[in-house]
C-alpha cells in the first residue's frame, strides 16, 4: 500500500490557463463545435471563478459538445490538444514540483474539475496515476453527454480525494494537496499538508488565516 500521496489541481495550479476552455477552442478551430459554444462557455467560466452557480449551465453545454461523439476520435483530438496547447502552458516550476512530490511520497494524483477526456492525456504526459476528475458517461464507443457522478469540484473534490485515500490505504493527514482556487478549498482542508498555489480571492484569505504555505510556480523549480 502507498504510504503518502500528493494531490494536484490542474488549471491555474500547474497550468497557466484553463485546459477545458482551451480544448473547446481547439475543437472550434477544427470545425468540431460552433462558435456559440465558446461564447456560452465564457460566462460559465466567470461564474466558476467567482463562486456563483455554474454547474447546471455547464452540464447542458457539455451535453452539446460530447453527446454522440466517438470516444476514440475524441481521444486523438485530446492527445493532440494536450501536446500542442496545454503542456506548453505549464508553469516553469510545475514539472519539478510534481517530480519532487513523487520522490517524497511515492504517488502523485491529478485531482481536477476538468473531465477525463481533456485531463487524461495531460495526466499521462506528466506521469500522474491515477486521475480523479469529472467523468463523462460512455456507452459503447460514444459519449452520451451525461456526467457519471456530477462535477469533481468543491466538496466533490474532497470526496474523491478521501475515497481514493481509503481505497489505497493512505492516511489523508499524511498527504499534500496543491490548489489555486475556491473549488480546491474543501480538498485542501481534507489533507494534512495543504499548499496554496497562486491563490486568489477566498483561497488567498484562507491560506493567510491558516498559515498555509504559498507557492509561485511561475518561477523555475
């Protein structure tokens, strides 16, 4: 059994940007989705960052994007997107931090609101195992457009983290969590070593109040 794990958020923590929005833009450039899908994502992203309700609107938008889409073909697009668009957005110190935590703890886990289609090839490229993320339902060789268990965000992130710890026999009090925003706060609260990365707003306030370490990965590790 693993003794300790380090959990990492993805967007704005390891990556200087939003990989989910980037993938939608990538699909649009290739004629896979209409321009109005990008326009619809923008207010959802603002609501997410500001802590206002966004889940219902985004679930409907994900259904538009993924319903009936071929799994294998989408995986090829997602892999190309990760290589061309997301990995170049990694903060300068991101890879070094992941490798340090892997050496210290033996296991690194990507814990992200972004769905498995987008996050999967990024997790593979960075050597994360496993990936804990929002899950899109698959039937046969197609996505249905529905979510499996809701969004992996806020309390959902904490539940995923704790369920993983229980499954592999890890004490969360001996684990670390690295996150940047309000959607990570419950997961940060769930571990013994919370670390705020480029925190803003509510998370910056909580990190200051609780004396959590703060990292800036824009500098080389």
